[in-house]
C-alpha cells in the first residue's frame, strides 16, 4: 500500500515539473520573438526615410537643363520661340520637285499641330519662257511659336530658302516683366527644395526654409500678372515655294541686235550661177530670227552691182529640244519675206534652219542655212549659209 502511494506521489511531482518546463519554454520563446520585433522596429526607425518621398513642388526649379540631343544647325531656326510673343513673317524657297515638296510641306504643318488657312498652287510643265505666271505654291500657315524653328528647319532640308523675314514682338510689357520675375521665383524655390531634401538639416533651419518657400509661393500666386503670358500665341507664316529660277540668257534684255556674215550661192535653178559674200545687221525681240534685217552682198566682178536684201523674219525653237531654254545647242526654224536686188528686183522668200551654239549672259551666237526663192522677171533659187552674233539690250 505504501509503495502504491509513493508511486502516485512521484507521478504527480513529475507532471508538475513537466508543466513548469513547458511554461518556461513558452516564456523564453515569446521573449525571443518580442526581442526580434523590437530590434527590427529600432532598425527601421534608425534608417533614413528613403521610401517616403516628399510630394513634387508646385514650382519646378529650372536647374541645369537636361542635355538636348545634338541637332544639325541649318541656320534657319534663329527665331524667338517665347510663347508670349506674337510672331509673323514670310519665307520664300525653291525646289526642283515643286508639287511633291508642296504636298510634303502641308503634311508637315499638320504633323506639327498647325493649320493651313490659305493655299494656292499654280503649276505648268514644259511651258515656254515668259508664257503666263511661273509655277509656284503659296501657303498661309498658323502654328505655335515654339514649333516655328522646326518648320523652318524642315524647309531648309527639303528646299533652298532664298528669302526669309520672320519677326516677333512681345504682346504686353507686363507679360515680359512677369516672365522675368517668375523665372527668378522658380529658381529660388528650386534652391530651397534642394536644401530641404537634405536629411541632416536641423529642424530650426528646415522651419525657416519652409517659411521662406511658402512666402515665395504665395507671392507668385498673388501676382495678377504671374500667369499673364500663359496665353498661347500663334505664329503666322507665309510660305512661297517656287520652281528654281533659271538664269536669264538674255540678261534681262528685251531686244536683240544682230550682226550677220554669210555666203550666198545664186542661180541654183537658172542661168548665171555664182556666189557672193555678204554682211548686214538686224534687230528683233527674244527670237532666234531677227525681225528686220538688211544685208548687202559684194559683187562677184567689177562689172556687176552689189546685191541687197531687206527682209522681215520670224522664228521659234523646237519644243522637242528644250524650247530654247538651254545655254547651248538650241535648234530653231524660221522664215523670211522681203525685197531683194541682184541685177534685178525680186521678191525674196526664204526658210531658215539654224542652231544656237551659245546662248548666255545676253550673248547669242548661231549658225544657219537659208534656202531662198527669188521671184521676178528671171526667177531663180539661192542658198545662204551664215553665222550671226547677237547682243541683248
């Protein structure tokens, strides 16, 4: 009996000891968890608040501007792009591909957000010189002033700018004053924001900077002209595209003075064959053939008299060979009608086939052949071969 009671007492004691050990183990585990959490919290509080960024300020500091992409300077973007300005002007450019360049210009204006308010395109291909107006395309364009350099650069790359006149004027002086003051306020606020970003800044100093920033912000908002120049102005640009101007071979002259030397062969279809050397002068307009020409021919012998022709002429260039627009080798055809004397009176009718060897700077040198019919009491045929030198005036 005593042995049974002793065994029960020992089991009770062991159970109590086991409970105490479990309690102590639970307490030690809880203490360790709490200690780790507290350490993590202290570590979090000790580190700088990198994740808690301050909201962006209302006024962004201009600071150092980001390096812009290097752009090839064309020389045509030297215009003021301040949107407080009223900009207008005109540009004249030439292009070999007039129609395609004009169409591309229109697309570029709309790509930049501008508008074409007036447009006129006049084109004529293979037109003779001086016939009607020259081919050209004109536009009135409106777009933001800051986009004006982009459009001028585009024109400089796709055509040859021959004239440019772009001017800008500020809308109101108060807008300019407000812009200068606002730029200064933004710069000062930017410096303060940079100082406030320092985590080691002492609280009294931080309070003073916050107070200064608040004053600058309130002053900018209270300024009635602070936002005066935010109104978007529109630049107005007149653009004229032209076909390239070819140099005037007549040097702006309207008339030509001709000097001609020739060799005339007579009697092709009759009696009295012979040849005579002749020379003369003529005057005319912008034509390869002189309008009025007087030629004298030396007699072949002392017994004969000198010959004479006074004729009127007209001519034109071959359209198949450039219509006379080339500076050399321009073929032409013509006809002449008038009076002739070769030992008798004749009615002279002649055709003319020639080539301009040189045609530039008001100087024309040509060679030609003239089959001629002399109609009178003793009609006969003749051929004249000669060369002419003409000067424009």
